């Protein structure tokens, strides 16, 4: 499939979504204390635990350009919403030679309250917020050797029209703790 082809539809994630490339985390329901075993998937080389607050650039355009993918060969990477947390998820499988298999591209809208754990080695677009002032907690393990993220520039970039995402996904959840402002 050509990434620019009309077959590339934006699917809406929910708690029941199953995918071999990522795990959906429901941050609104469940136990008071939930262990996310998938979040700690790592190789024996990735010994440094990293937790960061990510504030993606606000999406000013109604089209999101996808021109680069990334993967983390040593660790899963988790994004959990802190506020205004709807996001765009773009993933694909890897070919035998290690580059993204663009024929397997999938695009999802992730509603507020759901997080994503990208499995180790999965090609994905960097976190893209669907709302202004979004904040995410990002967790992954690193080796400390500056080889934790590999990038791939797409030979033919493509755009995702955000108008195709259901309005219910882009509901703004008001939340601005002072430490995040």
C-alpha cells in the first residue's frame, strides 16, 4: 500500500483494541495500582530507566505531516496522558532488512484517557497531540550509548487529514496543573 493512498484510514482506538505493535493502556479504569508489565519490555543492554514529561508541539495545522519514523531497539516506549491527552498513533512493521515496511502502515486516533506502549523495535511516528497543551508521561529504558532511537526519513512523506478524526476524540479535557504550565 502506498502511504498516500486513500486506503490508509484513521481508526479509533479503544480499551479493547488489540495490536501486535503496541498495547493500549486504559488510564481511566481498573485497579488503584496497575502494573504495566509491557512497559518494562527491554533488552539486557537497556539498564537506565527514563521517565520524562513530554509536551508535544501544538498541532496548528489540520494536516499532520508524516516524514520520519522512529524505533527503539532496546526498549518499549510508553506514553501515558497527563492532560489533554488525545494523540495520533502511526505504526508499521519492520522488514527483514530493518527498515519500516510502509505497506503495513496503520493510523489510529487515541482518545483522552488512553495511553500507548509501543513494543520494542516498532517503527512509529513521534508522539503527536491532537489537542493544544497536551502533556504525556513517557517511560522507556536506555543503554546510555546514544543508540536508543533509530530514525528513518520516509522517501515519500504523506499527510494525515485531522478532519477525518471523529470530533469525540478531540474533546478538550481541561487540566493544567501548575507544574505542567
